[in-house]
C-alpha cells in the first residue's frame, strides 16, 4: 500500500507521519500492493483539526473524514 500524506496548512510532524504509517500499514494484509491511501490533514480556525482518508481500490473509493480538536484524535477516529 502506498500512503500519501499532505497537510494543507503546514508540515506533517514525524511522530504523526509514523502513526499514520503504522495504523494504515495494518491494512496491507487486506489489500493488494497497488492500493493508494491519500491522507489529507488541515487545521482551521477554532482549533478544528480535519483528517480525510481516501482509499482508491480499482475505481472504488473508500473515504473517511473526522473533525476534532486534536489531530491525533481525528486520525484515530477516521
């Protein structure tokens, strides 16, 4: 599985990147190698941390989005 992480308003910390790789890496056993996971992180006013996760499975999209006050919590819930 290829994991692409982007942050709209800044850089992704190494700790958060490692957590994303560890959690999404568990999905490797379920999908083939050519699956791409796109993780978009963004922060808005009012301490809103948004995480969007999209998996592209040969034309079928699986998408999750979560908004909380903590980026780690948003990712875990998504």
